[in-house]
C-alpha cells in the first residue's frame, strides 16, 4: 500500500515505524529536514521537506497514486486542510486526520465530503483516556483490548502465586471450566538474564507464577479470568477508588473529566507543576477533584498526600524521565499500582517487567485504529501488542464455500500458519457499514449490544459467513498469511 504521512513528530514516527516494517511504500512530509533525515536513516521510507497544505509538496510526495493519507501534524488546522486538498486535487481514497478538538468529531457536516473530507478522525489523547479507563475498570490487567463491538476482550495479566489457575495446565483449566468462553492464546515467560520468551499455548502448557498471560474471553467472563490468574481465592477484590495523576496536560485533564462523571466513585488528585495550569484545571474540573501545585518526584509531597493509600498512580506528563522516576518513587512509597506514560520505545522496553506495573506508549494506544485501514480484507479491529511485536486481529469471514477458503469449512481444515492462534469466534454480530462504524461500536458498552454468540473454536467448528474471528499473532509477519486466507475470490473453487 502507498501511504503518505504528514508530520514526523512522535505520533508520525511511531506510525511510520509500524507501517514501514510491513513493506508499505511510505513517504513522510515535514517542515523539519533534520527530523526527516533521521527517519530516513532508521526506516525504509522517503522524506519530503515542506508543508502538507501545499499541493506541490503533496504531488512531490506521490499523492496522485496514493492509497492512504495519515495527517498527524501538530496543528489540527494543517491536518484538516491537507485532507481536503487530498480529496479535491488528488482524490486519495482514504484520509485520516489527527484532531484534538472534540467539536469536529461531533458534527459530520464538518468532516464529511462537503466539509474537510476526513474519512476518520483520530485523537491520541482520547485513545489514551479510553484505554486507561479500561485498565481502571479491570485493575488486575496489564492490557485490555476490545473486539466485536465490545463483546469479546483480549486481556494480558501477570500470573501470581496462589491464584486458582496458576500451576495448572491449560487442559486442566479447560476441563474444570467448560462453560467459560475463554481461551489462553499466548504466554510470555521470564527467564534469568534474557528477555521474556514467547511460549505457545496448548493443552499441556502449564501456567507458572510470573508469566504474562494473554487471554481472549467473552466480555462477561473477563473479571473472573483476571481474578483466577492474579489473586488467591481468599483475597478479596480491590477496585480502584483512589487515583493520583501526575501531570495536568491534555491527557490528565481528559481522564479527570471522564472519571469525575460518576459522582463519588473516585477520589482524584492531580499534581501539576505549573501554577497557571493549576488555576485552569481547578476552574474546569468538578470541586471534588483536588488540584495540587508541586513536583510529582517530591517525596515529601507524595507522603503528605497519602501515596500509600493510592490504588492507582498515573504519571502522564510530557517528560519520560519524570514519569519513570515518579512512578518508581510512588511504588516504593506504597502505591498499589503505577502507570507511566512513555513516548520513547526504548524506555518502554526497559521498564517492562520492572516495578512499574504498566509502561504505556501513546502511539501504541491508538495505532490499532490506523492499522485497520492498512490491513487487506474485511479487518474490523487491529491491536498492536508487546510494544509492536505481536498483534491481535479481528477479521470477518465473507462469501460462501465457493468463493472463500474458510466459510463452510472446519477449523482443522484451515491452512493457518503454525504460530497463529485462533482465539474466539463471535457469531451474529450486526453487519457494520464501514471500519469507522466498527471502531465506534468497539468502544460501546457490551450491554448496549444485542446477543451474539461467543464461540471457543474447536477442530470441528465450522466457520460461517459473517463470523467475526479473532486471532493472536506473535509475529506481525504472519498478518499477510491470515489476510490472504480470508480473502474472497470470485474464481476460487
């Protein structure tokens, strides 16, 4: 696929990194020549110096035969104008714009063909807020990803000593819980003096303490699965109530607003170093949200504010080092769980598996929304996992037995690559018009949906047309094989 990316900032670099590794033809436009040279030296892509609002620059980037434009420059206005030019002058089929302002997403007249002609609006801050909200809802989880309109979830959880499912084989767990719609699709195991290693899951695989376990489950079973892997039966559930946020920027403000909508549910404190920003936060947030001026790496401040009673400490500033240090300090002083927002991928890799419970990359949180447009076939949702190495993919089976390699066939007859794990089948999902509609529905509450059937596929399970099939792929290079298998062909018999 031929793709133009406007903006070589943090989001643009992360998107380019992911897409260039999949043999796409990538061109990045930016006004900073030094930044583009750095990208060209690290990735297989081409840089064009200039403004994306100039047709001549877009033409130089190859807009005449481009399949996808991703406008993620710093300014909303630049991204919107670029999308309109891409439609009017170059007729680029799909145009995605990063827009921070919420007003555009609420009025389709502004983003429709007669407006700025944006196929899909993405907002990294909104994606982060939504993702953190899921981690608050499921406090034992390290990751939570939604599929099939919220009816199925992929969760990652650290197995703990004494939990009911730990030190048992997957086959034993399956026999003990036949009614539970869940499947363990991957385990990443710690080994001394080397990185975590992927362990393929079959009936004989035993779950050991310290394993990072990926489980696909029906929405209603997620809480039970997490509890069975993460805490002993005698230990009561400990929901998140007390939250401390370091950093009152866009993400911190969005999160505080979202959490404070349910009055009395959370006790929220925000620590912000800038005095003027503190005044702004206090003026727009409800009175029950306490805004404090100070440094989140100040041990005395954290102690005075009762860090040892905090259920979740969130470091959401723009400084990776401050986020890492404040999380380590908060954890040492007694915070139950800590999350650090880390932009640098190398830092996130270093922090994974340390005292920091969750190292979250802003770009990784929203990358799946972009990947769904790059994937071939009827891909409804894509989630990048393990810092971009692995991937979870929801794809819809289309056609009939004559036109499809999967419809009407048993799972055992499908020619899947060896390491690809088919986790769940969701049957009876209402057909969605496009991927934008699918992305919106994926974040809707499951209770608001109908009653589709979540199926754990066995070797004799027959794939039906319109089934939503969720896969776990430990390596991104396997994606093309799955897409090819599900592609409908008029000449296939």
